[in-house]
C-alpha cells in the first residue's frame, strides 16, 4: 500500500474518534442539563410557608425539640436515599426560609418562634458533630434516654420545708390525742346516763354510781316540782276545791306511761350531773393539757424508768423472801382486777379486794364469780345461794 493510502486511513480514524468524543460530551451535557433542570424544578416546588415540621423524640430540647430539624428546613429524611443534603443546600434553604419567616418581614403571629426554630435547625445540621449525633439518635430513643434522660416521664415536686411538715404533723397528732381522750370520756358518760335514766339492774350493766345518780336526779326533780307548784296560802285555799272535783273525772296514768314520763323528765337533769363529772376513774376523764401527745411523750421515759425500778425492787424482795408490803399489795391487786375497775372502785371496795389477796389466782377466780353473781337479780341470787348450800352447782356446770 503506498504512502497516500496510509495517510488517508489515519485521517479517517482520527475523525471518527473526534466524532465519538463530541458525542460523549454532548451526552454528558444533556445529562447535566437534565439534573440542573430537575434541581431547579425541585427548588421552585418548595413551599417556604409549609408548617408541617414532622416530629422527633427530643424531650430535653437538645436539638429542635419535638420537631424534625430536616423537616423544618424542608428536607425529608426518609426520601434521602444514599445522598443527604449538603451543607451548601442546607444553607441555601435556610436563607430562603429566613426571608419568609423573618419577624420584621412576616406578618404571621408565630413568625418569631418559627424563625428561632429555623435558625436552630440550621445550627444543628451544619455542625458535623451535632448532625451525626442527631441522625444516630433518630431511631434509638433508648440511647437518647441514657444520655439525656426524659423529663416527660417524671418531674420532681417542689421542695417543702421539712420543719414546717413536722410541725403540722405534730400539731395534728396533739389535736387527735385530745379528741381521742374526749371520746373515751364520752363513751362512759353516755353509758352512765343510759343506765341511770333506764334504771338498769346489775344484770343489765347498772352500777352503784348509776343508782346514786338516778336517786339524786329524782330528788332534784321532786324539789323542782314542789317549787313550781308552791303557791300562797290564799290562792291555794281558793283553787284547791275545784281541783279535787276535777280530779274525780281524770283517768289514772298507767305504770309504763308514768315511768316513761319520769325518764323524760330526769334525762336533762342526769345529763347535766354527768357533764359535771370530770373523771370517771380508770383513765376515763375529760381531756386536759396532760393528755396532749407532747406531754405523754415527755412523761414516758419517767414512767418506763419508774416501772423498771419498781419491778426490780419487787424481784429482789421476792428473792429475799420478804412479805409483801402495802405498796406491793396495792399494785398487784390493781393489776389483777384491771386499772378501770380499780379506779372506779370505792376505798372500801379497794380495801376488801386487798384483803382477799386477789393477786393469787384461786382468790381472783372466786372474786370474779362473786362479781358475776352481783349482776343477777335478787331472786336469781337467792336461787344461786340455795343451790350452793345444797352443793348442786357442780352438777349444773
């Protein structure tokens, strides 16, 4: 092949390569042009006034609070794919939104708050460290809780002055102790009034005190009636004759009705007499300052120490085989019959109980039987004594 032929072939090859390069460049230019148009279209379709900012778990307001920083700037995190918005794109969007929501330019009532949120979103997403942490914590709420906590789960109540709380509790406790003692006294008072008004027998729960109270009330009632019906002699002589004539046609009052009238008449008198009683004995007294909790607490160490000392002396005397002295007999008897019965008993009854040596179990059992017998009616007591003489009580039991 001659030289002209080879030169001609080389020109053809070079022309073809040039044509190929031009074609490639034109294709690249077409692709680039398309992507630019798409990006321009996307920018044109972005609505800067959009108020849908999504949501994000951020109770401590570390990032953008309850809103999504990406959504605030108009980006959708879920549709990113492999490519996330660059710092340049974020800055461009931030400027666009700033012009839209600037408080000096926007008339929206919430413009200032939204402008602050937009600035915060821009700050988070343009910081490499904050943006990386923000993306990592998006779907890992446990990691967020471990690092920052969650104030939405609980909150501490405001602190209260401890001294004030203790003072309130102390006052309430003292008031309660006062009313508790008042209630104890009232229970005995109500029972005593009922026993005196209804004239209970020992078997019904009556006591010598209720009997005495009733008798005193009847005496006062009779005295009051005599004073009410007492008139001058002149008037009595004039009025007495027609009264006798009228009484002939009046029916006699039945026994039950008379008793009921008598009970109704003595109720206020007995109630007044009981209300004047400050102490029924056995700790059932009207409340005083001594019944306050603070006083009881102050006296408690003394009582405990006194009880321990007395018990120690008692055991020492028993080891030394000394006879019971008068103080020991009183204490042991009081323990045997109980503080309530001891306090309500008369001096004569106390002396009788001490003489019977009720701290000995056999004597206490016999004494308890005697107290039960006293509650029986007269006929029942007579029948009981009759059976006791004949030795038939064991058979009945």
